[in-house]
C-alpha cells in the first residue's frame, strides 16, 4: 500500500502550523492578550502533512479557562476540506466541511449545530480563517440567518509567536 502524499490543498493547512497568540477577540468581553488569565493561545501541529491539529487554551472570564481542539485535513475523494471542533465549554462535537476561496487566503468551514436561540433547532454555522500573511490571520464565526445571509457573532486576530 502506498501512503498518500500531501497536495496543494494540504499545504494550505501548513500555514496554520506553529504557536499563535490571539491579539484581539470580540468573543470574550474585556479580552486582554497581556493578562494571563484572559489571553488565548493556540498550538497547531501537522500530522504527516495531511492533517493539522490545533489546541487552543484561554480564559472565559471570572477565572474560568477553556480548551478547544480543532482537526483539519483535505479529503481528495470528497473534494473538500474536512475537520472537527470540540471545546470544554460545550458538549457538541462539530463536524466541518469546507473549501478554499479563489483568493487562496480564505478557508471557509461550515458545520451544523444547535441554535443559539432554541437548542432544539439546528442552524448552519460558518467559521472563516483568513490569512493576512504568514504570521497573521483572522477568524470569524457566523450563523446563517433565515434570509440565507450569515450574521457574524465573533471575530479575532492571531499573530504567530513561534
């Protein structure tokens, strides 16, 4: 059996590999990257050039910390990016399906999840990772509205620190 080789799709994910500090975040009130009790950091590693695993840690306020883990890869048989997300702050296992925009800098990841207004309903969520340069990226989380548009509920910017 021949092992798969990373493709250009996989190499896009290599841009995430490293240690990151969230320098801004609208998702956490009074976010302060200088405060060790509030800052969010992320360590991203590659698995065989085919997958990345990101582990983030940070403060949720009032001395409560959280951890999240994201996996991402590209499935050539399906023709799109695949992945998952879990966080210590919720019991939902999120499954991503995604694509790279034509600009080559923007990775779109979508997943079904519980509605913020009614947990009995599900909604489509969209996470967007945009590479500004090799050491800076932004992230946004949004949810699809009844008219089909997406409403952003969280944004952040990360800088590479290692």
